[in-house]
C-alpha cells in the first residue's frame, strides 16, 4: 500500500552501526600503560598497572565490539582512566588528557548517570593516588620523553573522532527529524480531511486515547431526529444539477453547524435529509438530551427561514424543513466488519423518528410521546393527533413543537409572512445597529407603494361602478 508506506518512518535496520566500537578511549588506555611501562623499564609497579588496565581493556574490546553502549561499560572505562591519573600522581599533561576523555565519556553517557560516573572517577583517582604514594612509586617527568606528547596526541585524536561521529549523528538525526516532521504534517493533513467524514464525538476519543476500534455496540437511550426538505423532490425536477447541488450543499452546511453547536452526533445525510441523535457517546441525561435536540430542531427551523428568503431572491420557491423526533432505546455503536465500520444506530425508535418526519407538515416539528414527556415543561407543544404509521400496529400520538417566539408578539426575534406577491422576512438577531434606518426607509417606501396601489384600485372600482350605473340608466 504505497500511501501507508509513505507514512511509516524509515527505521534503521537492526544491523546499522553494529560493528562500530563505541569506546576508543580503551586504545588510549592501553597505549598509555605500555608507554609508562617502557618509561619505568618494566618495573613491578608499572607492570602491575599494565596488567590491571590491559586485561579489562581487552575484555571491553572483545565484548563491546558487537554491542551497544551501556552504563556499566562506561563506568569501567572511566574507572580505568581515573586509575591511570592517580597512578601517575597527577602528571599535569597526562592527567588533563585522560580527564578530557573522562569528561567526554560522561557527556556521552547521558545526564541521568553523570553524578554516578563523576563519583566513581573521583574515588578511583584518590584511591590509586594514595596507593602510588604509599608504594613510593617514582613520579614521571611530564616534560621529558615521548610518553607525555604521545598520550596527549592520542587523546586529542580520540576526542576529535568522537566529536566527528557525534556531528554525523546530529546530521542524521536532523535529517530524520525533518523527514518525521514532513510525514507528521502529511498525516495531520490527511487526518483533518478524513475527520470531515466522521462525527467529532467519534474520532476525538480515538485520537486522544488511541482506543481500539472494533465491531461493538450497546443498548442506550437516545433522542433521535430525522429531517428533510419539503418540496425538494418537486424542485429537483425543474432545476439543473448545479443549482440543485448548490442549494443542497448550502442547506447541509448550515444544518451541520447547528448540529455541532448543540453537540449532536450527525449520523448521516440521506439525500436532502439528515439523521442526528443525542445520548451517545456523551450523554447529559435523557431529559437534557431531549431538550438539546429540541433546541437544535428549533434553530434549524429558524435557519431554514433565512435560507428560504435567500432562495426566494434566487427564484427558488417553496422550500421548507420538516422534522421528526423521538426518545427511546436503540443499539448504537460500530456496525460492519473489521475492514469497514460505520458508527450508527438501529432500532424501532429510529424507524419511529423517520415515520414522524414523513408525517410532519412543512415547517413542523413532530415529537413522540416519550420526547414530549421530557420537554413539555420547557417548550409549548400542541397535540397534532394520533397517526397510523407504517410498521406500527397501534396509533402513535404526536405533538407539534411551537416556536418559542411565536407568543411574544412584538418581542419576537422573527417576523416571517408570505402571501402571493408578498414576502416579509425579518430576523432581528442578524440585524446590525446601522441597518434599522435603511430597513425603516425601505418599509416606508413599500408602504407608500401599497397605499398608492390601494388608492388606484379604489379609483378603478369607483370608475367601474359609475360605468355600470350609467349603463343601467
């Protein structure tokens, strides 16, 4: 799968870098003790130091050739370097050269081990210095012979090699980091695109907790809403596909924003209809879920009034929303197979919501008795009757949810009235402070035109009556 391959990081192979020896200080150690033995003509103390340092060093060479770095190996190397520093009784040049190697090894080993390694080094230096003084070992002349400059040059070579290797590693890490950032940016871009096909209530927990996604569902109490556009089918017969798609996309966009605002799970789009529900995966309680669903439905109906006015100006008449809502137990969760899943709901209550929506008139919100019991104290409802719905043996009582602004008279935030040749739509929520003067001027102009037409009509009627009277004479 090429796409997935591009998202996977380029992991180094298991054998990458396995043949590199990570402790070049060991070579300096062996060279130093050999030079010291030569300098002291292979005396017993110098030979003892040679054996003490060379045997562990050779074991490290053999053992760590095919193994990664470890704390204990680093600790042994630092102890051996410190032993040589103490044995030469702080010969300044040799001591500084080997101390530089100790410092480099401590830096490479990581901050969590710094104190342990420093403590080991200090203790070893003190112990071997005390042993050297006690045994009355002759001090090395730091400024004569080849021992001091050779140790210094070897230490500098090791330090330069280590820094070169660290720099190459840094460049490699930087390259891989840039590649990882690019892959991550691409993954985020792809995920952002994919999340537009999935409700946020579903994908957010998966992203945050990396929870497993399997075929699973459960029985839960949900408030379900079905909605569609009344008159859309008839309009589709007379419109081009471009205009039809524009109307549908505008409608779906506005309704999706409202659904997200109220925290609904937008299950699916079905042609010009949509299915939303409350109660899973996050429920605020059955009653509050029902109230949230009703508030969302009312906002959708109000938004449809604004859209209807815009569409009227474009020449598209007669588009209204109708909604059916019910509350009850359904099975909700991941349905499908391990290769393809869909988070949705099934059950009799979902069918009831669909049947109520099909029975609703234009601009009507019909709710079942179960939902009515939860919302009747907060919203004014009117009994719409008992319906014989397909798939249900008994008649189903339904209530119509009235607009909360309908009984507020002049305080209503909406004014919407339609007659043949007359469309009035006022949405006070969207009006700006500087709009009122212009609206008043346009309404006055319209009122003057209405009065002129009314006077003209009265004059025409009077003239017609006069002609009729003269005809009778």
